[in-house]
C-alpha cells in the first residue's frame, strides 16, 4: 500500500497523509495527532455524509472517540454567516471543550466553514481536515485559510486556522462527478503554471480522467508539496503566498457574474488563468503563446477558457480583491509557464486592459 507524507511547518506543525483507504484508519491517525481528545465533532454535507460518514464514524469509534455529526446542505450557499452561527450553536449546545476537536469531512465549503468555526469557538479548538474533492485535496485543505462568503463577495470574512492533521484518501475521488473532478484540475494546473513547467507538461500529457487517476497520488503529492513550500514561507498571505491566487482575481469576477451558480470555482479559475495570461501578453510581461498553451491543456478536460463577463462585474471583483490597496491592485501574472510574478497596477489601468481584451 503506497503512502505519501508531507510535513507542514506552519502553526504548531502538522502532517499531510495520503493513502488509499486511509478513511478506514482515520481513528488511529487522529488519536496519534490528538492524544488528549475524547470527543470529535464531525462536520460534513448532504452529499458526503451518506457516502463516507459511516466509514469515518466507525473508524473513530473503534478508537473510543465520542463522535457527534453535523450535516450542512451541500453547495456554496452553506459558506454563510447563518451556517457559521448555526455551527457555533450546535458545538456549544453539545458542550464542546478546548480538548475536543472539529473534523471537516468534505470539500472546500465544509473545510472552510468547519475551520472558521474551530478557530473561533471558545477562541479556538483543534481541527482535522479530511478533504473529499480533488480541489480541496490539492488546495483548500492545506495552508490554514478559512472563510465564508458575504453578499458583497466571496471569502471576505475568515481566519487562519492551521489543522492538526490532513488525511487524504484518493479513493473517495471515484464518486466525484466528472465536472467536479475537472473543476479540481484547474487548481492542479495552476500549480504547474506558478511553480513547475515540468509538472505542467506532465499534466498536458494526461488529457483524460483515466490517465490522471492512474497517477493521482503523485499529482496530490506534487500539488501539496508546492503549496506546503509556499505556506511555510508566507503563512499569513503577505508575500509569496499571493502567487497561489493566479487566475483567481478574474475567476472571482466570473463567479460573481454567474451569481455563484453558473460556474464552479475551478471553471472560473480556468478561464481566469487564460485571461490573466492574455493580460500579461498585452502588458508584454507574459511570453507569447502562454495563453494558447493554457487553452490547449484546459480544453480536453472540458474546462472553459473564456467566460463572458461585463466590465461592471470585473470592476466589482477587482475593487474587493484582498490584494487591493487603495487605488491599486496586485495581480499575479505569468512570465512563462512555471514562473509568475506579482505586479501592482492602478485598478483603472487593469480594467482598461481587460476591456480591450474583452472587445478584441
């Protein structure tokens, strides 16, 4: 049985364990990571709970944990203040203490909500991430960012909450619909764009889900290793960590334009990366042909390379971007595949360039 392990020196330090069927051994790994814990509060959603909830609970109870489970509606709408308050109330009504822990079993929405709640209830209790989507395994479960959405935009309220342990079972990806698997692939491709041209080429040579699944442990390890390196150097997102946002400023505009219903996060990021490459080429920062290389790798996976978006939504997304400062915004632009750099520009100049790209 192949097992891959990474250690993240952030927070108090934690391991990422990747292993087939690790869900059935979650109890022993969590017991080793949290020797004082007696009660565990599992947060999951209506999609994941019937698929993997019983396996996790059985594994935890085998190690004599007292387990409580809270199920939220699946989907982005659960990343809300109302669900967060409901989770706080559920935890405190059951007498959560500082030696208990929250377990996030699900995708990015569950991980964000559970992490936010864990970092704030009683001013902070331990948490464990057990991501069940490709996007959450390669991205959101690692690094400690948690957030909820506000009516004014996505991920605008949150905390940093480094987990005590991350457990990844690649087998759970088999139940993901193709659209969700490919949505996660946008974030996987992002890592090739920002860090490794060789990894980008490795992915380009595997244009189908079957080919990617055959090497999924290697893909998970590579993505998490890149993110680990970035997070360790810049835990609180003030410098290097900004590169992880490649494609995201524009992607958030596409999500906003679709009212967070038309496009998944991964689809929006896919198109956002292409637009960022086009913008970089127009500014003569990105090498010619980079945008086309992105189209060539995204298209076979069924990911969009262009999403219609009016300038008003672009302007709103740029204005509330967390990399904004006054009249300026910092964009992450490609120099070439595998190398990116932050560039701070006046928002008006960015919007004018985006308008020209849209009209072209």
